[in-house]
């Protein structure tokens, strides 16, 4: 599977390994996610316990879930504003002192916000209203403290009902008609209430109604009204709204301004009806926890009470310490970048409004069947996850309703985010460092291996001779690579020793063979002298010829070894190779009568740095080779031309070609191209001597077949002289 | 007058062959096979000429040691190294010990006789005349005296072997003319000579001249043919 990995360089392999290390932060992330799940579960359990606890308080409190236990919410108000349980029944006299201080603190002011109709010259101080709602026993009370600069009472002479300052009451029954009452006053004291039609002016019944009672009392700033409604009139699922109408012109009696307790648009479609249980709400208030919301839901999945809010008070961003050290600055920079990357959880999110009347979550069905459950859902704007836990409220064996506690997982998300951030930041830094360190290490390692490779390559010449057995191990510490360098050195030394032995072998061999040869040779000489008759004997002559051949062989063997020794002490001089060739070929022609020589020189003077004697020896061997393998009566061409790299000497002869793969080997010692003449020696040392001399002159040698395939070309490329 | 020739050679066949050949030429021969017996013999009676092999039995440089001892006993005793060792180092070592000649195996016994005769002649010249005798050849800065085997360049004596002396003499007798390799091979009076052997002699001769005169350029190579002594002298 990982076959491809084998073909990579060490550098790439290390980079892959570094990449593999990214598993670690991935695991860290996994861990954080798992931990979040764990924390969420913990939160669920805690909420479930809370829900259970609250449910226990509400167990068997059937009366809290009675239909008429609900108090209609003031139209347009938030759910946390509700009718207060009053300390006593109210004396309807326009004096608010009997409402109790607790309730009075909750008085709401309506000014511009409640004004739906007003003239352009409306002055805020001229018309305003303070309002409070309360209940006691079967009665619902409303208090209005109206600021009015000019009180106009009803003029009985006029046909229109609301021709003075008056109060309109709207009761919105669920799915039913709207009931409207108009309360008018002819003066301070009891007001008259009429059930009216949609225009608020026409009484539906001829007589005023008795169940709505209100008293008006003039005050310093205007007037105050106390109003009483029987609770059955509003009941469950109903909504209640009030309008205070101001008439300021005594003559025209025109409606000048209106303050409404609910936003009154053109469209007065009945909205949802919210019914809360004040008792439950009050109970829950004490249990409320920050950042959590408690819902009480009845069997019909109707919301009976809700307290608290999910959104925490907006945290004031701490100014934060100014980064001082470079480390802190770096941390801050990374932190800012990570915020963008990791999607910082938003503190502000939008969720279900508290005034919804029905919860339809799947979980609720289960809980209402008696099963405590917990679940999570997304906030309305999908920004955060909200944990919910529901616990049934029981009455004996039946379920009265349920308590649901909700809490946003923001705190957990926040800590998860912080964890992830610090994890990411530290991983990033550590990885940057580790990666850099690894890359530097890998680079250093490959450089060292490369250097070792280069030195090792250079240690042995292309011909396989050990040039420098010393791999510089000084640069290599005592690690594996250093050891490798040292073992290569020792290997090269041994190889060098063996090569020396091999190089010395022909010499030793020749030396050892010379002694017995000398015995044979001297014995033959004595024999010839002593025995006159033997002189001229053909066998004697053959024996002497054999001795002669043996001597030639032995002398060839020692020649290479002696040559190296001789060259070492020789000095190289500037030498006109062209002239040397001219002289040499001139002299050679006489010696090799079987071949013709053709010399071509590009210029008359072509200089190299060399030793004339050795160049002559090199030519000896080249010509010997050409003569030996050249077809008799053909021409041997010797050519010297100038090339870009130096002076190129070529010796071309017609005859046998060399096989593929032999080109390099022919210059090795003891490699012969073949035998042509059984009486001449073929130790293959001639071209080896050529190479030795060429090496000494820093020249390159090679052999190739002629392009037309009729023979071979031996080339020697001499470098130019310095000057 | 019969001369005594001592042969030190560890190979009995070669030793006997040399001895037989030299005896046939009328010389008295004593033969030794190793250093201790040879030195023992030389203490009793010093021969007139010594032929030494370098490697003697287990002693790599036994011949050189004997030569050193002999020089202590007699500074003018003709000593010839006759050995299979052909390296320049050995030749230089031999000559540093004041050997008169250094020839390599295989040897031509006839030529060996000629050499021995020449050396005896030289030795007797040196023994009987206080000076070097008349100069045989004077060629510019070169002075050759065959009788005493002495060569000098710019009046500085050179230490040449017998063979080297013959080569210089042969070149000097033919100033300006090329001495071919074949001709020079004859001059060295050895059984088997190749072009390279001649090159070797010339190289060593040039080196010796250059030791006394770094500007020495009179032995000229005629590439592919041979050598000649430069005309200008």
C-alpha cells in the first residue's frame, strides 16, 4: 500500500511524517467535542433535576391549573407584567393608597408610546397616564392616573356618547366577538358604563351595565380612575385593553388624543391570547436561575407561566491588558485570527418570545405522559443550542402539567471555544516550531548524506581506483551517519590496500618469474657454448625464442608499475604536441612498414603541458595498438585538432570493431581486445599504460568504433595549457 | 692474472650457472648463498669483484647490507648488482652504495663476461695510476674517461654506472646524430632491452646531469626514433 512512500526522498518522507503529526490536534479537537457532549449531558441532568424539583413544588397544586386561575394579560404587554394579587379588596374611590406599595411600584406610564391619535400641537406634559392592574378574589382592578390639563365631562345634551374625556375597555374573547365598553362621567364620582358597538359611540343596550364599575376623582394633575371588572367577564384566553380618550375643546368636543395600553394599528385583529398563572409565576420567580427560563405547561400544551430569560445580560467587554511582551503580542495576534476562524459563539441570540401560548416540542408530549425527558434544540436564529429538561407535575397518578427548564449551552460553547482557541494557538506554535525543527533537521541530514555521497563518489575514480580513502569524518559527529562515514573510510582503506596489492601483483609476479627464467636462459647460454653441435639447432632456437617471449611478457608486466613511479618524479613542461607528433610519425613510418601513416595537424603549434618522453610512450602504445589490430596495408590516421575542451588526439585504424560495453573496459589492465597473432603477447597492458599517462596529463581517453563501422578510433583529449 | 670473483646468490642454479660461465672465462669464483656466509668469507679474503643479488633467502635487502659492509672494507672494490628487482628506488639505493653497475635479470652470460672484464680493467687503472689518467673525450663541458669510468660535467664528477657510462659515451661520440633505440640497445650490453629500458637509462642519466646542472638539456629526444647529443657543445 505504501509502495509509493519508498520512492520518496528522505526530505519528502519527513514532510509526510510532519503532516502525519497533525493527527494530534485533530485528536485534541475530538476530545474537546466529546467533552462538550459530556458537559451538555451534565447540563441536561442538572436541568432535569431542577425541573424535577420545581415540579415537586407544583405537585398536587390543582388549583393553580384551574381555568379561572389565569389572569388575562394586559394587551400588548410583556408577559412579565401581570396583574398583582392585591392585599385587600379595593375601595373604588379613585384613591390608590389601598393598592399596596408592592403593586404601586409596578405602575406603568404611558405617554407618547401609547398615543395613537394626537394633534400636531400635542405637548407631552398635557396628556399622560399611569396605569396598574391588580386582582383580588373574583375581581380584577385597574387604576388610571391621567394627567390632563383640561377635564371635559359628558354633556348630556349632545347625542354622541363620548363627547367628553372617557375610558374605553376592550375585551377580546378567544375566537369570539370583541366586547367594548365605554365609560363616561358627568362629573367626579361614579362613571357610567355602556356596552357599545364597534364605533364606541352607540350603546348596544339602552341602559348602562352594572358589572363594570369605575370611580373618577379629580387630582392636581388631572384625574384618577379606579375600575373593577368581574373576573368571569374576561376569563381564560381573553385579552384586555384600555383606551383613555382626551377631549379638550368645550365647544367642538372633538377627540383630541388617545392613550392606548396596546399598540393599536388599523388592523385590530385579535392576537394570541396569553394566559399566565400569577401564583405559579410568583412561585417560579423565586426559583429562577440566571440565564435560564422556566416554563409551566398544562396538559393542553398551553403555556401557563414563564419566567427568566436565556440571554445573559450583555457582558461588558473588558478592556484587557495591553500586550507587553512579544509573547503576549503574538498570542493576541493569533487569538484575533483564530476568532475569525473558529466562529466565536455569539452572546446575543434570538429565541422564542415569552408570550407564546403553546409549546409544540416533541419532548413535551413524552413528558406529559409522565416521563421526565431532556433534549436540545436550536435557538430561533440557530445561533446557539438550547438545552431543555422537562418534568411532569403530578396529581396522584395523573399528570397535571409539566415544568420545563431551558438554558442555553452558550456557557459550554464558550468554554469549548476558549479551549479550542488555546488548543489551536498552542498547537500552531508547537507545530510551527516542531515543523521548522524537523525540516531543519531533515535538511541538515540530507545535506550530510549528500556530502557523504559526494565524497564517496569522488573517493573512487571512474576506473575504480581509490583516489582518496579519507572521508572527512571530522564534520560527522558520533552518530550513525558519522559511523557510516568512518566505516566507508575504513572500507576504502581496505579497498585501497587491496588495490595496491593488485597493482603490485604484476611486479611481484614478474620478479618471482624472472629467477627461474634466468636459470633457463643462462643454462641455455652455457649449453650453447659448451656444446658446439647444438648451436643453430632448431629446438635450441625455439627454446631461446620462448625465453625471449617470456621476457617480453614480464617486462610488460613491470612496465605499468614502473611507469607510475617514474611519472611521479617527472616534471611537466609546455610541449608542442604538433611538433612531437610530426617527429614521432616520421620515425615510426620506418619501423612499421606494413602500414601507412597519415598525420593531420590543425595548427603547426599546439601546446600541452606534459612530459615528452611519456607522451612518446603513450604514442608507442597507441600506434602499437593500431598496428596490432589494423588490417595490413591500410592507413593509420593520426589526427590532432583543437576542440572547445582541449586538444583532441585521435588514432584511427581499419580493422575489427569493439563490442558494445567494451568501450570503457579496454583501458583497464589485463583487458585485451582479442588475439590476432599467437606469437605476440596480449596482456592488455598497452591501453592501460595509455590511460595511466593520460591520467597523469589530466587527459581523458576513450575508444569508439568508426562511424562507418570499419575500425576503431582511440581518442585522447588533452586540456589546454594554462598560458 | 687470474681474478677472484665472488658471487652472492641464493638460487643455487643461477649461482652455479654464473660460476660456470665465469670460470669458463678464466676467473676464479667463490659463491655464497646468504649474507652471513658471504660476510664471513669476505673477512677471510677480499675478492677482486663481487656480484650481488639483493634478495638473499629471507633478507629482502641482504645484498645492500653486504655492499655497505664491503665498502667499509674496500672503497674501490668493483661491485655489480645482478637482480630481478627493476625499480628506480632499488637502482638509486644500489648506486648510493657506490655499486659500479646495476643489471637486471635475465642476464646474458657473455655480456656479463664483458662487463666483468671492463670493470677489472677500470679497477686496475684506478689502482695503478694516482690520477684518472688522460682524458679520453672532452666535449665542451663534458669530460669522459673510459679507463677510469669517470664522467664530469662542468668539472663536477658524476656517479654513473657502467651501463650509463656506455650510453653517454655512445651519444657523445656521435654528437648531433641520432642514436636509434636499436643502437642504444646494443650499447647497454644486456640480454633483453626494450625501448622503455633505454628511456629509463636516459631518464636516470639526465637526472644525474641535472643534479650538478639544472639547465642541462644536451640529451635530446628524437621522438619515435631515439636520442642524440645536442650539437652546440
